[in-house]
């Protein structure tokens, strides 16, 4: 029966792939006459289409088989399972010399061979992106990302949250930049984020809304050097949990192009954070990242950042997070691409922010390793094998775990 269910999923997605193929055959050679986008087209701010595509829409289907050694990311209830995953995706993109508008929907349907509860997870992802250049001095960017999903996972936020149960999350970000002079420009940004969990226990502890405002004054010293002074305000309001807080961060920035292939970005300053029922904290706020294009189509990225962050450990108001990371994307041949990456996250929980009043410090360390190899059979067909390993060492009961995830899949893009 399990095999029949998995085979039905694969046949359904194969039918989805066949539809655009038939449409292309019906259209004949007329599609070849489509005009390429203008060279001055605005760059997408949150996602972009494959470089070879000229049409305003992209349809893709990604089918893969996974083996997960800890599907519940649990310390005590370890459950292994094969998983069949289908990811159809539709992207619409419109652009001209001054504007870009993008819409994307992705569905992720996962079938578990061995899971005591419902064997299916169905997740939905909606993305919106808009940027517009009013003139050479003033432009705006707007993005909105909505998620509805179930599978426990590590979010790729600065502080890695361990999502639990079914939840909805939306992030709206807007920013604008205006050149006051040829070398001096001002940027402002506003963001609104909310999280809502279906399970009443998680909802009480983690449902929240966050408002963020940023402002920065940037000076272009030379074509290779830009310096800035920045301010960030964050207001986090929990629906039930008494962990509301406000944060202020002031920091200086430097963007330096060392060579045409090597760039460095630095930020450094301080952060002040205050909650309702605890003394305020003053902590460093810093980030550094370097990118090296060691080959025309290959890049090495190394970075580090630290700040006071919200946490899913509900007995603390927040944590001091340190995050170090490195990624390598290397195009070994025209068709073969290697991706390597690793993350080290240290969350330190000061006893002064313990909402239970025990005033005991705590730590949690997360290590993530990942590697993938993709091969482009044709511009439309891409095969991939991937492996990742996550380990968490935590002072919190039941929060430590290890997890390996191996997968093999094929992606078709039209």
C-alpha cells in the first residue's frame, strides 16, 4: 500500500509536468520569437527566474526520495522514515527598465513511510516581490513571504528556531533608498512579522507579532568603499506569553571591494533590549561577511554575526546568539555543481532573563553540515543528490538531538 501511495504521487506530478510540455508542442515555433527582457530590467529582490527563460512564467516540479533518521527532531522519540516529496512551483515575473514584479507559489507534499500519525504533510509557500525605480535617485523594494507548514525544521533566521507542529508565518518587508547627493544616500525600512501555531500549547508560548524599523545614512567614499551609520528598532509582542520586549541597535557599517572578485561587509555596534519583567540588557551587535568569486561561476562565503534574538525556549525572554557560517558553490564542469555548507550557532541564555525566576544560565549549540551535487542533463532537467546532518547539544530537557537527511531527486523546469 505504501508503494501504491508513493507511485500515485509521482504519477500525479508527472501529469503536471506533461501539461506545459503539451502546451509547448501546440504553440509550435511561435514561442521562439519571444523577446528577451530589457538589459536594464530591475533585479528581483527575493527570487528570480532561471537565466535562460524569457517568458514571464516558470513552472517546475521537484520530485525526490528522502531518508530521515529523526523525523520529529526529538531526543527521546527518534523515528526513522523514508519520505516521498513532491514540490510543484509556479513563478510569474514581469519587468521593464524600472520595475520588477514577481509572484511565486510552491506546494510541498510529503508522504512518510513510517510515521505513527497522519502520513501526509502538505505545506504552502507564497512569495511576492516588487521593486521600482522612480528615478536615478529614489527606489523602493517590497517583499512578502507567507508560510503554512507542519514539519519540524530549523529556520534559517539569524537565530535558528526549531519550529514545532503546524504553524503559519508571514513576513512583510519594505525599504526605500534616496540619494541626497551623488555620494550620500539614505535608506529606511519597515517590517512586520507574525507567527501563529495551531497547537494550543505552542500557541500560548510562541504566537507573536514583531515590528521592525531601520534607518541608515550611507556615504560612497569611492566606487570600492561605502561607509554607513545605522539604527534598528524592534518591538516584539506575544499574544499570551509575558515576554514582550523592545530592542534598539546602533551600528556602523563598511562595504569594501578588495578586488573585483573579493568583497567584505562589516557591521559593528551595540544593542539595548528591555522586557516587561526583567532588567535591560546591553550587548554587542555585529556582523561580518566576505565573498570570494574564485571562479567566474563559483563563490565562497564566510560570515559571523551576533545579537540578542527572540527564542523558542519559552522559559527565557531571549538569547544572545552567535552564528558562524560558510558556504561554497563550485561549478566543477558546465553541467556539474557542488554545494557545501556549514553553520555553528551558539545560543546563550542569561539567568537574568529566565521568566521562571530560577536565574540559572543555559546554553544551546547547533551544528549543521550539508553537501549537495547537482547535474544539469538539459536546461530543463536537473538531478540532485544531497546529504545534511544536524546536531543540537542543549541544556534544556529533551532539546538535544541528532538528525541525518539524505535525498535523491529530479527537477523539471519549463
